[in-house]
C-alpha cells in the first residue's frame, strides 16, 4: 500500500467548495449504473451521463446511482447542481485523500469511507475512496475506479434476497458500508496470517527479509489505522444521529456496524502489538546469534594463541636453549600443548560456555 | 492459544442476519440440556432437538436451555424462529469470532462472552464462545463444544444451594457469567506463575527458551486482552441498563462482576508490565554475558600478542643478532615475558577488568 | 513483596456471598478489640468472641470493633449475621486479594483498602488488607494479622487529643484511612531513597546487582500501583457519595485524602520514570564499557599483527634473503617496527581513539 | 526549523497587557494593506500608518486590515487604542511564542495561529505567527513579516470569485485560516516524501546521514505538533462558540476546518510512527551489518589460527623432530592444512554461517 | 534539583490539621512584610510578629501580608487563629512537599504553588513552596525562604504602575501567580538551551558526559512535571470557580494563566521528546562508533592473518622444501603477499567496507 503521491496541497488557496480532483490521474470516462427498486420489482441501467441518471430517478422507489470515476470535476459539479449536493461535500468527493467522515447537511447525509481490497497477485492492499450521499429514497455513491466489493449487494437487489428490497435507501447505504467493513476483516486476516508465517520464519532462521516483512506489515497497519479509526466515528455518528433520513429499524443495524469497527480496532491493535513483539524476537535472535559468533571466535583465539606462543618460543634461535637438545623435548612440548588444550576445553565446558 | 484460522471474511457480502457458522468445523450433532426449576423443585432433561426443548419451556418456572454445538446453521435458524431471537443476535451466535458484547433487543437481552479454560496437559488456553439470550423466565445458552465450567452452577440448581433457586433467569445468567469470570482469575494465576518460573530461570541462566517462553505468554496476554477488555463493557452495560428483565437485586451482583473485570484488567496489565521487564532483564543478561566473552577474548589477545611478537623477534634469522649468542639471553627473554604478563595482569586487575 | 500465591481461583463456581478465606493460612484464633467513646469518656476492651463484641456496642456512643484475623469463615459469617453485613461485602472481607473499593449497601458503607508496612530488617514491603464497615455510630474493621499502623489513632482516642473524640464513626474511618495513606508516603520515600542509592552505585560502577536492584524496585512499583490507583477511586467515591453516614464536615477531610492519593500517584509515576531511565543509564554504561574493551582489543591487534608479520618474514628460511646478511639488518628492522608502532599510536591519537 | 532563541522570559514580572515584542529583532517599518469590499465593489490600499488604516474603515462594508511587522510595540499599542483590542490580546499579538488559541472578548474574537511555509531552497520550515481580531464587519490580521500564503484569498477578493465577496468578515477569517491549514498539508507531504526517500536510502545503504535525516524530521514533527494540536482546539472553539460575530452559514465551513485539523493530526502521528520505525530499521541494519563484520573476522581467525599454529610447530628448532627429515613431510603438512581448511569451510557452510 | 530528603512520613499518625514543618531545617526567625494600598496611596512595613501584621490590616484597603519562613509551627498556628485559616490549609502550608492545589474554604481561597528559580552559578533549579490565602481585601502569602521572584510586583505596587493598584486582592494574587508562571518559562528555556548545546556536543563527539547531561535534564523534567501538571488544575479551578472572592474581570486574566500552563506543558513534553531522541542519537552514535572499531579490527586481522600464515610456512624447518632453495623464492613470496593484500583491499573497497 505504497502511498501514491497525491498532491493534496494543490488545493491550497482555492475557495472552499471548489471541486478539484486529487488522486491518481485517469483518462477513461466515468461509468454510471442506476438501480431502482421496490419490494416487487427492480430495474438496472447503465446510462452514459449524469443527466441521464437523473432522468431515471423515481422518488417513489428506491434509487441507487453508482458513479465510477470521480476524476472529472465537471461531472461532479453537474451532479452537485442536479442533486443539490452541498459544495463542501462535493469538494470532499473529489479529494480522494479525505478522511472518513459522516456529515449531515440539509436533507442529505454525506458519508466518506475507504474501501480496501487485497490484491492476491501483488500481495498489496488497494485503497479506494467511496463517497455516499443519502437523500430521501435516493443513494448516490461515488467511486474512484470501476470494480468494487458491492457485487453481493447488487445480487441481493437482483435476487430480491433478504430484507434489502423491502427497506429504504438508508438500509441500502448500511448494506454497502457493511460489505466494505466485512472486507476489512479479510485484510486484517491476511495480514494476521502473514505475521504468523513471518513468526515461523523468524523462529526458524531470523533473516533480513523476515524483518523487512514485519516492518512492511507494520507500515501497512499504520495506514490501515488511518482508515479504520475514523470509521468508528462514522458509525457512531450515523447510529446516534436522529435524522429523518435513517429509519429506526436501520439504527440497530448501524449499531452492529459500530460493534464491528470496535472489533476491527481491537484486532488492528493486537496485530500492532504482535508485530512489535516479532521485531523484539528478531532482534534478540540476532543478538543471540552474534553471541554465538563471538563465543566461537573467543574459543578459537583462547586455545590457539597460547599454543602459537609456545611453538614460537621453541622457534627462537638462541644458541643456548637446553630443551631443544633433549631427545624427549619435542614430544614433551606436544604433550604440554595437548594438556593445555584439554584443560581449557574442560574449563570452558564447566563455565557453561557451550550452552 | 494459537488462533485457529477461522475465515471471518467468508461472511463478506452476505445480508446481515444470515446465520453462518464461523469457527472450527465439527460433525457431531448438537447436544441439548434443559433445566426448569422453582424454589421447590427442578427437572433436568436432555432432549434431542430444539423443538423438543421448546416443548419443555414452562414460563411460570425458570427454564435454562443449554445448546452445545452451534455449527449447524439450520438448528440456529430454527431456534431463532421458535424463540423470536433477533436476526443480528443469531448471526453473532454463529460467529465464534464475535467480540464480547451485551445488546438489548425487544424483550430479550443478548450477551456474548468468551469462556476460557486452561488445559493442564498441553499447557494451552482454550477459548470458547458462550452466547446467552435472556428473556422472561427463560435463559438460552449456546456453546461451541460440550464441556464447560458451568457444572458448579448446575449442582447448585440440583442441590437447591444458595439463592439460585429462589431467583429468576437474570440471576442464573449472572451466576453463569460469574463462574466464567472466576475462571479468568485462574488463567491469569497460571500465567503469573509461569512468569515467576521464567523469572527464576532467567535469573539463573538466560537461555533462549526462557525468552521464547516470555514471548509466548506475552502473546497470550495480547489475546486475553481481546477477551477481557470488552468484558468490562459487557458488565457495565448490564449493570447500568434499566431493563425489566433484570431485577434490582441482581444489579448489585452485576456490579460485583464489574469490579471483578476491573481487577482482571489490572492484573492483566501488571502481567504485561512484568513480562516486558522480564524481556529487558533477559536482554541485559545477554548483553552482560557478551561482555564477559569479549573481555576474555581481549584479555587473552592482549597478553599473548605481545609475547608471540617477542618470540617472533628471536626467531628471525639475521646473521647478526648479538642477544642470541648470550648465554643468559634465553632465560632473560623468558623472564622479560613473565614480567610483561604479570604487569599486564596487575594492570587489568587495577582497572577493574575482572569485575 | 513477593506475591504469596493465594488461590483466588478456589472460589470459582461457589455461589456469590459464600465466605471463603483466600490468603495465607493461619491457625491462631482471631483477636478482638472494642473502643466505645464520646467526647467525655471512653472504654477499651478485648472480648474473646464476636458475640461479646456485639454486647459492647452502644449506639448512643461511637463504637469501633477491630477484628484481627479473618481466616475463620465461621467468625465472618457470624459477624455478618449480627451486624447485617451484606453477603457480597462479607465475601470480599474474606478474600485478601480483593481490589480496594468503596461500596454503599443499605445503611452501611463498605471499604476495602490495602495497608502497606515496610519491614526494615528484611527490606520488604508487607501488604495487608483492611476492610471497614461503617454504620451509624459503629465502625467495624477487619485485618489479616495482629499488628497495624493504627496505634496513633488509638492513642488519640485514649488521650482525647484533637477532634477525634468529638466526631462520629465516619471521622474515625477517615482517620484510619488517613494513617494508612500516610504510610504509603513512607513506602514511596523508602523506594525513592533506594533508587537514589542505586543511581549512585550505577554512576560509579554499573554492576549486575544494581540492575537487579532497579528491576526489583520496578516490580514492587508495579504491585504498589495495583494498591494505589484504586485508592484514588475509593477516596473519590467517598468524597462524592451523598450518604447520611458521612457528615458534611468529614467530606472536607476526605477531599484531603483524595488529594493525597493524587500526589501518591504522581510520585509513583515519577519513580517509575526514574527507574526506567536508570535502566537506560545502566545499559548505556554497559555499552560504553564494551566499547572500551573492543577498542583495547583492536588497538593491541592493530599494533602487534603487523609487527608479528614482519618478524615472521625474517624468520623465513629462504636461502637467498640479502637483508639477513647485512650487519645493520637487525637494528634496521627493529627501528622499522618502532617507527610503525609510533606512527600507529599517533594515528590513533589523532582519530580520537583514546577518548 | 531550528528554534530561534526568543526570550519569552523577558516578560517575567511585567504587568499583564504590557505589549512587548518577543521574537526576531527587525528594523524595517511595518507595512499596512487595507481591503474593503461588498459584493459589488472593492478597494485595496496600502496606507503608511495605523491611523490611516482606521480612516479607511467603513463599517457598512467588510474591511480587512493586514499589518506586516509586529515588532514595534508603539504601533500595536496604538492599534489597541483605536480598535479597542483587549490588552491580553494585544500582549499575545506581540509575543510570537504564543500558543495557537481562540478567545472571545466583548465584541471581538481573537485568534492566534501559526502560518507554516516551506522554503524549498534551504529545505527548512518557517513558522510565522498570525493573529486575527474579528469584529463586526472588520478583520484585522497581524503578521511578523511581509510575505504570506494569503495571496490566493486576496485574488479571490479582487476577482470577486466564489462566495467570499458575498459573505462577511467571519467568512474572510475562515478563508484565511483555511488557506493556512491547507499549507500544513503541503508541509506534511514534504516531510512524508523526505521520509520515503530516507526509507529507500536506508534500505539500500544505512548511512549515518540517513539516520540524522530521520532524527531531523522527527524533531520537526515535535515542533509541528506544538502548532497543529492546539489548532484543533482553535477550530473546535470557533465552531462551537455561539457568537453574534460568526454567521450560522460560516459554522459549517469552520466544521470543515476542524475536520482538516483532525486529519492533519492523524497524518502527523502516522509520520511520527513511520519515522520511529525507520529508526528501528536503521538500527537493525547496523546490527546486521555488525554481525556480518563479526562473522568475517571469526571466519578468518578460525581458519588461520590453527594453520599458523601448525606451521609454528614445524618452525620449532628441536633437534629431534623426525617429521622434518621425511622427504614427504612438507607436502604432507601442506595437505593436512588444506584438508583442515576445506573441512572448516564445509562445517561453516553447513551451520548456515554464510547466510 | 536533587530532591532534599524531607521526611513526609513524619506526619503519619498525627491528627489532620496538625501543623508540622516538613522541609529543610532552618533556624533564622521568620520575616514579615505588609503592603496596604488603594489606588491613591500605599504603605509598606516590616513588622516583627504575626500579631503586628494583623494590627496593620485595613479591610477597607487591599492588604498583602508576606511571611518568609514557615519552619516555626507556632507562628503558623498563631496566623491560623488570627485569620481563621482552615486547619487543613494550615497543615498544607507547613508541608513543603504539598502538591500544588487550589481549595475553597468558607470565606477564603487557599492556593499552593511551587516557585522555581534557576541558580546560574550552580546551574541548579531551586524549588520553593508558596502558599496563598485569599480573603476579602486580604492576601497572605507564605514562603520557605526570603528571596523570591515577586520584586517586580512589589515595584508595581510602589510605582502605581498598571491596573494593580486599582484592582482588589484577587488581582494581586493573580499577579503573583503570573510572575511565578513566567519564571517557569525561563527554566524551560534554560533547559531547552542546555539540550541544544548537548545536541551539538553529541553530534560532534558523543561522550559519556553528554549522555549524563541529557539524563540529568530528563530527571529534572520529571520533577518539573510534578510542579507544572498540577498547576494547570490550579489555574482551571480558579478560573471556573464562581466565588465572591474573585471578580469577573480577574477571571479573564486567570484564563490567560491557564493558557500559559497549557503552553508550559506542551513545551515540557516537547523537551521530554527531544531528550529521549537525543539519547537515541547518542546510542546510535556509540553503536556506529563500535562498528568502526570492529571494522578496523576485522580489516587488520583479515589482511595480516593470511600473511603471517604464509611467512610461517616458509619458517618451517623441513629439510626438503624446494621453494627455499630457489633464488627468486623470497621475492616471489613477497610478491605473492603484496598481491594478496592488494586483492583484499580491492575486495573490501568494492563491498563498501570503508563506508
């Protein structure tokens, strides 16, 4: 989840409410998809402009407009005009660096949330901003890119499965948030599993890659934290807000989302703790290993330095060294050295040197 | 307490209220046990289906239905229908990764809690989720596996001991929570004792196994934390909730449970502190030991390198080295070297090298 | 303050309100002491049973019953019956692992607090649980062992010194808490002084014992924390509770106790900070010392290895080594080696090697 | 952002409300710039004294007086007299070490805020204090130096772009705060990018400069923290204050500023986390590298010490060393040494020494 | 700021309200100074007893009694009698270890605060306790020693400068607190400058003294914390207390003091952060330096060990070593050794050994 360098600072000095796209540059045209449904029927269409979307809105039914691609300010501005979206909300939709939040403006609730997906192939986490504007019987969602985690919700609309078709736009909004939050569990599980693998790897052989693996996860947890902590506030704000736009029966479900965010935070913090202690384990392993190396060196030096000294002595060229002339001088010295070596090894053994 | 890899993420995208079993896969059929009692009499039965359980419910007495085995969604769904359990509660019962919580729905209080047991043989902590649904004169408890810590409570029902038989289903619920919480003390005591043993082991000989022992406990404390901290919220929620389902006299007992959870948290945090400082002690021991090794090496090298140099000098083959021809040259050099060695040892002694 | 291993978990499964003694096993019989007093007179007696104590209670005067020895459940149970002590309070009195707390039951305030004493001889902190039950004109205190810090308060009763004799049982309770809290200051002062001594010791010569001394204090601070933090809640609860049992004039004094607990916590946290930074100092001293050792080794090796090599060269037995035959060859080589040594020392000096 | 040593302590003992300039010493005269505007027209002037500014104020229009240079107490005192600025506010304007805050005095809101600018050339962050006094239709801003980030706002006044010209002095104040806050994003982005560069540098080759680079950023983050955290309180205070001076429609915009400050704090804390973990990575790299060095040394010593010992043995001058006389003695010893070397290398290889 | 060992525990067991002097032992008699003033005139006197002070009190004017020397309990007790100071306040005045606090008793506000002064000569921070009792038109201040930071306030009374003479005793109290707080800035500035000096010293040459300097400052910050944090509560309590003794116009000034304490805390925490990161820098410098030492050693050993081995080979006394008899054998070996050395240096160079 290498942070793409988006220039949030480009906005500096612009009047508030100015729609500027801050995020990856993209050139493909936005895509639109509109669902309208009641309990008994539904329609799904893919218009090609925001005005066409508007034509499909039927306030007696529930309408869900999904817009993929927020990189064209003109489209956002037009959407703002048509649906009377508050300028500050519009500005936030265009700014993909927006912190998750829930805000109520007159007649509309505005929600920003991060949708996280895990790319198995590249083993990276992709973050995408999803903005929602909830009005009476109308939900407009804005995404950065086509492709999302909403397909199960769409299927539930199509198949008339569960309560979704019987409930209003607020419940649809909840269902989308719920499916996003469920994906967070998946991300955390993946990270948790990678941590467990790294733990095994470190226990077996503490290599440099294991450490950088843990550091990588730790960094991803830092970014995740920035998405998940505000999520809790979003859930709490929605649950507690007494708004006409949110039915009482939906509140209970939002409380469930809130519980989930608490649990996510618990898990996130546990993973942080675990990754910290993995680093400690790694460092103490390295330290242990260094100790073994040092001991080896010291052992070798302590044994061979005296021996080398002794043979040096009898390599001296003094004229008058009586030992040299003795017949048993050579074997005696060899024996002496063997004795020294054995003595030292016993001493080391006794002082627990080999443990 | 190696976390079993349960796929919480399997739920992603399913409509809320869908009962999915998330947890260990099991194939044995669920077991049922039903107690009904008043102050004067009681009956205990083991029906074989949830419908049979229902037939035994007598709302004029206190009924406790205990279900072991939540891995069959069909059974949970049926229980939901019969007893009008809220869909969100049902979903949580099936999800063994649920965070401990207490929730009130209409006419029922729903509690999720973790039951921890310590397996002496494998020295591992086993965690099992217990869900309770409290209604008027009826308590339904759901467990993952047969075998629990409730036997003393069952005995109290059977023996008409204490207030239990005189009080309602709310007090029964309290008694079950109380016995679960009491077991947490046992777990923490076991971990505390293991920490004390490790402390002794580290003080004596800081081996790698001691460290990994502490790290293991630290990790278990991280998981325990996830069970104990929310427990406090559960206890607080129950104590403060003004519900018809909880009698005033029971509130006092719930406050006692709350106090216990606070104490558990205190103990848990102390154990975390202690395990952290054990790691510090271990690391400084390792560092000390390394120091000893380094000192030995340096001592040996500092003494023998100059000596080896000296004998090397007199091993040179220069034609004209007057010392070599002196009769007392050899003993003089030996004496010189002895003097150097003694001098160095004195110097080291004085500079506190051997401390 | 090695934690005595009391089996708190023995209680698991017993019905709440069951009086079980959790603590050190003792066999001596409990001791009783009863004071009754008004402003003008007082009596002090030592009955031999709890029933005799009851006979001495005079509700028109202030009565203080002090019971030493809570290890006999029968006595506690009997006291509960006579004085209508709440079952949960009775249970807590018997459990010496109880967290400090203040609880109000009908017509009585129940307080648990830890009395700490410092044993100069063994340099250990002893912790003893004191429970108080405050009723109208009656204070009952329960201790684990004879011997306490209350003697000054008893003297004040005997000598009619100060306000004590003019005020009610609530003020007596305050006076006892105050004297206990004052002893905490003493404990913290002792620990503070020991830390200062250790700081001096570490500055002078960082030995292993200094470190384990700091670690020991750190561990004691962890246990103290568990006594002192809840004390603040106790003081706050007493000060804020609007109970008939506590006179308005006493509230002011309880606020003073509260201030003292805040100050104790401040001091405790400061001591923790100091002990942490002492460990840092110790570790950096060790690291520094290791550096000195390494430098010595490197210095020796760097000087003698080249020299040994040079003498080795002229120890070779090649037939044709012209230098060997030169008359000034030997002094030249000696000179060369002297030059190398001096050059190296100058180089090391310049690169700040000796700092 | 080396903190210029301003002597805040110079103020000690002066009566409150005394205007003293605490900050960089400057000698240039203050500069003034006055905007007055309504929706339909505007005027921009640069008077040369504070009295001239006053003459330009038209309370039926919005007036913005901007004063560059607060180092002359006389000017501040005069401004205070003319515009009835509260003495405590005046004192704070002169003290460039003032903590960001928002305060309401009668008929005026006083805001202190830090304007941060990043100097690309010197790669340093410059901090400048901006004080604002908001009255009915009048905004007075005080800066330390000419040159600011307000040019875009001035352009918006000149070009009648956006809502700015239609709204009151409160909205102007908001616009200025907003543009300052937007610049904070830029600073944090710059620091974030520098951290990413340092991360790459450390991964590649952990040099001392990388470490000091991270330490430098860490220190800047400490200072930034002192500017950003209070900013949140400022934004919260403004948003929540029910003052006649702030229109309801502006509140919504202030809430947006508040959200931005929360996001800034999130980002700041993330950067702190990242810089901490960078230091960990650096240290473990150093430790790893040291390990490699130690291993090399040990490898060399372990191989050559025994060999040197062996050749030393056959360099001894004993008369009676039979091996020396054997024809194949020399090649045999060479072979032996080769065998030892190869054996050791195989042993090291097998024990994972080269990993 | 070595903590003088005052025996706070001496108080244990004394009845509350007992005036005991806890602090440095002193024998000089207390000094008294009394100011009385209205807007138009003032008088300054130095009586020699507390009763004489009382005679000078004129309740129609503002009276300030300043008492230097609180070590005589009799004086404090007498002051308590004369001015009806609450016993608990009296006790706190005598106890120089009292935590800063503000308390309201009937008709009086009691404030304890720490006055810090920096002694340039010994580079130490001196702490002195100042207690204030504020009554209607009367302020009594108690100090431990003559000599304080109040001289500027006295001058303002004498010179009729500022608002001081026009306002009541509450404003005088504020002025004294303000001047004490201003001195805290000075202390923190001094510590900040010392930290900057130490930072430069560590960057240049990380010596042991630098480290102990930082540790010293860190310890002083721990003590300062104990003075400054409660100060914030004092300021908040005074600002929020709705007391007849504090005029509305003074509240605004107290709020300013509160802001200052917040800023002090910010600065204090920043200094703590900085000193922590200085220690990190120091440790990593030491580690770096150790690395350099190790590298030098390894370089030397790696080059000379093989060379010494080679010359050892040709120092062997085998009869049959053909190389020895070759005319070019000696130069060839020398060349070989030169080649090995150069080869190694190139290898080290390439592997970045010298970086």
